[in-house]
């Protein structure tokens, strides 16, 4: 129940494409869903986060779609660039802000 | 704002020695700090949660006597890996949180290599 399932494990897109990364959860107590970007040898950096009371949130080229009934949320990266090549992690927390992380998606954007 | 630093950024030590990693919140007072461990190409695994002035809460399977956490102030937490062994080699990342906010602010990580 504490797991957050993330897919796909890896993803390759052409420059300008729209990679989509999906996450699913079981615990209905989760009320905060952030996405993090991590480059090799670096700590994770917050990209965008959403709460269950909204179905979509956009910040720059990054969009989160949230489906509360399906207990799923996804990250869309518009007009992807080679510089977006990184590992992306979804996470979920329930009030106490102890995060449960997904398994990660390694994204490669081809020039 | 909300910058978290870690020191050192990398460390190499001999088996059997102890290593201390510092995590500092530079521009805010962190009510809670978290310590994660990340193996290559894997996700972040929460090791422990620490609140200033109280004992850390360790996740299941994490040896509290091996991974000593001290959170002496609202801006500093330390992780000491005692009697390190090669299997302790990993990327250790801390994060800091503010009361009332869900967001955690992550440090840049510390690469530990035990020979």
C-alpha cells in the first residue's frame, strides 16, 4: 500500500517529442505528489508538484496530470530537449512529508 | 532560497573506519531532515527521519548503530557511518523540510566509497 509504481523504466524520444512518465499509488491518504529530476552524481531537484484537488498543473514545459479516481498521475515534458535527459522520480507523501519514491525513469532525448 | 548543502561531496575511506557526512540548510531552519541512500541506477531509499533535538526514526532494516544520525540544530544534521565496509559504498543524500510544508529540499549528495 505504501508503494508508488512508476513506468516506464526508460524512455528515448526525439528532440521536440513529448515523453510521458506514469505513476500509480494505492494509499488514498497520499495528498502531495512531487516530481523530481536527477542528473548523474547530483541530488534530486523539484520540478513540479500537485495535490489531489486539481487534475492538472503546468509549469513551463512540465505538466502533471492527476486522476484521483484511478490513483494515477503522470508527467508530460513538452518540446523535450537533450538537456532534459536525466532520471525522473515521482513521489507521494501523506501529510507528514515522508516521501515514498517511485523507481525512476531514465529519459534520453536525442538531438 | 531553500538551499541544502552536504559535506563532503565525496569521500574514500578504508574498511573499518568511520565517516561523517554533514547536511546543512543554508537559508532556512529545517524542522525535519531526512537521510536517503541511493545505489547506482536505483531509486532513493529513505534511511531515517530526524527532528532537531530528538532521536532519529529509522526505517525498517536500517541499522541504527551503524548509521548514527545527530540533529543538533535546526540547520545541521550529521550521518556517521560507523565501521564502514565496502557494501556501505553508496550515494547518500539528505533533504530538509519545513513544518507545515510538504516540500523537501534536497542536498547535492555525498559519494562514499569504502575500500
